[in-house]
C-alpha cells in the first residue's frame, strides 16, 4: 500500500513541477500514505514534524501544489478533504 501511495504522490508532485531531491527532501517515506489519505493537513503536519523539508521556500512549494489545473486537482486530490477553488 505504501508503494502505491508513494507512486500517487510522486506523480502529483511531478504534475506540480515539484521533484523529490531537487525541490523537497523526504526523510520518512511513510508520509506518502498519510498524504494520500489526509491531504494538505498531513503535508503540513509532516513538515512540522521534520519528516520532509523544502529546498525551495515552503510557500513556493505549496503554491505549486495549489496551482495545479482544476482537472488535475480533482483527479489527484479526490481522496482529500481539502476543497480547492477553481
């Protein structure tokens, strides 16, 4: 299950032009399962817990995620409780 979650999140990050190792560093790969089930809240909590870090300014990383096209957000974030403005 963790591998599928990682694949899902890595694809989401690529679509947002966020590359692991270039833009963010993941210290705990188990975060992907949490991110895929709990969304933006999990991303924030895992950042505060130092499970990952941004090599870009954090606001740039989050803005890239939020700037995904609406169709991509619906597909990628459909399991998330977060609501996005189109």
